[in-house]
């Protein structure tokens, strides 16, 4: 396993594999050789195998992107900047600085059509971002207790024979001497309940699998910190119980997913929840099996 710290948010874990040559979107592609898998790639395949192929195998450009996805990524970059400044021993950034980071993230998506929900606009989301970032700055997670040893820390390592390395990025890694805490930030339209937490648990269990050797004799704690995009935003952290048995189950899921990918099992999986925001709808309509 390797652990490296990134100065800027890297997107290599979510970039498509090199496009398979001479293959059109209307035919089932052959998987490009991959030396790693990200958790995002795994869940993309689980939600829609065709979407995985369009993105990670064919490398098709995104036709559109949802405003909620851009918003979440922009908030994430602002939170990352805040934590990175703390890790460098610098003062906490003020709200104006975080909003500048947020807007810069939006500017980088100007080349893609952004789809807004009926009640959304760039201006309304900016106001929402201000409320969200104020809530974050007021929350305990904005002032981690312990030493920040990683912000957007890159983790990479083998998890099972015959499966590409797992590549992940840990939003926040804190060591207080007794505990190594792995934190992943999420933005959500509503507060998470126990079902939401359990549905997302595999991500942190897999990250825990990668960092378990780093923990040595320290306790390993895993948590999601969910920032809600409600009228009155909140920041709530949800612990995931770590155990080798739970992690082993998550690894077995990845093995099954990779087996299907390696066998070119690509097909559309229509979903009222996912299709509306899919960036490959035209490619999907052209898919011919």
C-alpha cells in the first residue's frame, strides 16, 4: 500500500480509463486494462453497468452535469481548503475565502451544461453554499482534535488476488495518539438515517482495510460527516463500526463487481432516480447491445 498527500484535489481516481479504440457507444465495449479501481467506479457499475462503460472504458465526455453534483464538489473543495490550512498550521480561513474557493470550482465546470432543478439557480445555490459553509465552520469537525496527518490523502493498495488495486482519497485523517480517525464528507439534501449510513458503509470499510496497517496499535475509527443542504444546514457525523469481518464482506463485493466488469457485462439499468441526471443519456439511447 502507498500513502501520499496531495496539495490539490486530484481527480485521477475518477477519470475514465483510456478509450477502447474503434468502439462506438452503440456497441458493448471491451474493458480497457485497469491497474486500479476507485470506489466511485465500483458504485457507478453497481448503479448502471452501461454508465461505467461510457465513462471508464470508452472515456466519453459528459454531455451534462447536475447542479447538485457541482455544488457538492465545490463545497468539498472549500472544506478541503479549510482543513489543509489547519494542517499547515495556518489560521482558519474566513467565510469569504471559502466562498471564493466554492465559486472557483463552479468556474471550472463552465465547459459542461449544468442541469438545475426546478427551484435552483446559480444564485440560489450560492446563497445555500454560504449557509452550508457557516454551518461547517461552526461545527466541531472544522476543528479536529489531534494531528491532521492527511487531507485528501491518497490510498492505494491490493485488496484481493486478481482485482486491480483499490485507489481512494480520504478527506480527513486525524491521529490523536490513541485513535486514527478516517473521515469522509458528504453533502445531502436531507439528514442521513441509519439506512443511509449502512448503504454507504462499504466505502469506509474498504478505506479502513487500506489504512489498518497505519493504525498499528491505535484504535481505528471511521465516520461520515454529512453536511445537509437544507434551509438550516447541519453537520452530523455517523460512525461506521470497523471489523475485519465487515471489511472482508466489502472486499468480496468488489471481487464480484470486478468479475462482471472483466467479463464485459455492460448494459443499461434504467432508473427513475439515476437516469435524469446521467451525463450519458444520448450514448445510452444509442446503445445496441
